[in-house]
């Protein structure tokens, strides 16, 4: 097993375990066992748990954001683009094992702890806001901020009660905001 294969196996195990059970609840020995990567190789690839957590969140951010961008990319106009965001959320909230936002979960567990982890969390939320600004259309920064609150709120509600309903309710509010012009910019 080379370092790249070990990295992939470790990240796959970390993502499954950290998302399902929490970062602090899962130790490096458990990651090693689940991944099948020898301890020496694990610490060669990820010298500390912080490095593994940061890499897990970074990989999740790239995949999550690309998927959401893909769902919005074919929209003909801002109304359709914003609707696509909430349709995508409804599907995500309905996935088996959905446990809310991995980034907010990490922040909730670690707070302002490891700077590299906090940087990934902040970058993810900034990228999400930029995606929402793109979807809302030019000159609607106030609307993008409002949409971010709707997305985050729906995600938290869905974490407690998974399924598409929180996204659908948030979509209805978003449609009202779109019709009203998006509020202050």
C-alpha cells in the first residue's frame, strides 16, 4: 500500500466515522482499524489527528460544494437557481445517515480549537455564501445573506428531523424573498 492509497482509505474511514459518531468520539486507533492502514503509515500520512480532521473536512467541502454547484449550474435564471439549491438540500436531507452539516458539527465539537480546522469551516461557509450570491444574481448581496440563513437553519432542523420538509419550507421562504427583491443589499 502506497501513501496515496493509505490517504484515501484513512479519509474514507475518517469521513464515515467522524460524520456518524463525532470527531472527539473517534480515536486514531479506530480509524486505523477501520481503514486497515498500519499505524506507522497512518502517522506518516497524517502526523496528528488535527491533520486528518482538516483533510477530511477539506475533501468533504470540495465534493459537497461541487455537487451543489452542479445542481445549480443548469438554471436558466436566479429563481430557478435558488429553487435548485433547496431541491438539492431536500435530497441531501433525505439521504440515509444524514447528520446535518459536517462543518457546523466540527465547529460545535472543537469550537475555535485547531486553527486549521476552523479555517476549513470558515472557508466552506464563505464558499456557500458565494454560491448563493451567484444563484441569487448580481447585486443581491443582502439576499445571499438571507438565503445563507435559510440554508443553515433548514440544515439544523433537518439534522434533528431528517427528510425533505425543512428544505421545502425554506424554499417557500426563499421564493417569497426572491419575489420581494431580496431585501437590503
